[in-house]
C-alpha cells in the first residue's frame, strides 16, 4: 500500500517515512506473481579478476584468485529453480551472476538447460577473460548475455578490470560473433562499457568494434561497489575509486533532502550465493554474513527479513538506494537533477 498522493506532495520525506511506519509497520513488497522476480545466482564461489570497484577485488574477500573454486551442484540449482518458480507463480527469471564469473562453472550449459526444462528463463554475464566454449550456448535460450568492459587497450582496461587482459576479451568477442552470429538469441548480447574519467577516449573505439561484430553496445556510468564503499563515499572519496565520477557525493548533492523507499533491488530481485544463501541485496558485499538459506525460508519470510534489515534502513535513509539504482525509479525532476551534475552525457555514445 502506498501513501496518498496528496500526502506525498505536502509532507517532507522524513515525515512520510515515519507516517508509513506508523500506519503500515509490516510494509512489504508486492505479492509474488504481480511482477517478474529476478534471481541473481552465483553458481561458483569466486571470480577470475580482481576489479577495483568490486568487493571480489578487495583484500577482505578471500574466496577468489588463489583459492579453491567451488561450483554449485546441479541438484541444488534444480531445487532452487523449482522453489523460485513456485514462489513466484512461474513469474521469475534467473541471472547466473552477481559477484562471480559463471563461465568458470564446468557445467554452465547444463545448469541453463536445467532451468529451461522447468520453464525458467536464464541469462549470464561475463568478463570474457576465460576461454569458454561458446558453441555450448547455441542449443540454449538466453534472455540476456551481458559482457562488461571498460577499455579498448590494456592500459585503460586494467584501471577498472584489475587482473584482466583485454586481448582475450577482444578475441572472445570475435569468437562469439563467429560462433553465435546466426543464433536466435544473439540479439540479447549486450556489451556494457563502464564509463569513467580515464576511459572516455576509448568509448568510440569499442562501440565501432561492436558495430563491426553486429553486437549491441551500451555505455553505463562506472559505479562504487559494494554498499560499504557507497556509504564511505558519502563522506570521502575512497582513493582507489577516484577515477569514478558517478559518486555518492554527486548524487547526494543532486537529490538534496529527497528520499524514497523505491528500490527494485529488493522489490523484484533476489540474490543467492553458490550455496543457496540469500543476502539483503545485490550490492551487499559477498564477504558479509548471509541471512539464511533460500530453500529453508518461505518467500514472504525472506522478503520480510530483507526489508526489515538494518542495511535497508540505512540505505534508504541516506539516499544510497537512489544512487545504486541510478535514480531510475525516482520522479523525472530528480533524475534530471542527477543528470545535470554528471560530467558525461552517455547519450553522446549511443
């Protein structure tokens, strides 16, 4: 239930929040089935890169490079598929990613086929640094295939994608174009270029490269991760993230006292690790304690735990939910205020 429009217009956001908690103390998300619920599932325990703006690349996260990689068993994955489908009345889809690299799973194609056999659409995301057999995807149906990049030359690429090499990325893009070019789902491949202060000069090069391969190219503002860094960024810019212009301070300046409870990351998204444990949301660090196991928790009980978490309260009270979602759920004037302060207009690259 939402607050009346008249109340929204007349009462400050802080008071609105207090009124909402008083009137509807059990304020919770929409009932499953009224919108698509997206499950982000890490099917392995680590990644092959140590990206600067990602918690997997930070010292406190140990289960990555140099550690034993653990894969989610297909039996566990199937149980998650069945429960997710039942919980959402069949209105769900999976993304086999969050903090890890899905192509490191030795049976990734079997996981996708398993989900499809139960009518659950699957998508993947990759940094393309791993030499994967892309032909394994051809019999499958992917609702999305996101490829993240941040530079066309090694010098630029390594600023954000630390530990990665641009050469295999470009080679894999060519292989994907050659192998999957006539695939029905080739159109769902999206090369996402994370734009920051030091890679603007290579956006055009990468866009041209993708156009030659017939691939979709989409620029995005590079961002802070995980949420701890976002909170830190409200006060001071972390030295290692100075290259990123889209900052919590910039968004706070743009939105002023505006706050909201809008957050698709909790409303229509569920994040699970390789053991099936759920966390508050996708921007919570993978090194943070999980809440409980998804298979052991009723859907509404899980959502209540997430909505009632201290992290959620801190996030919405500081406006970080607006920063983390690029403000796309906020009123048009708020979105325009954010865009007005950004030094880069992404529309120039589209």
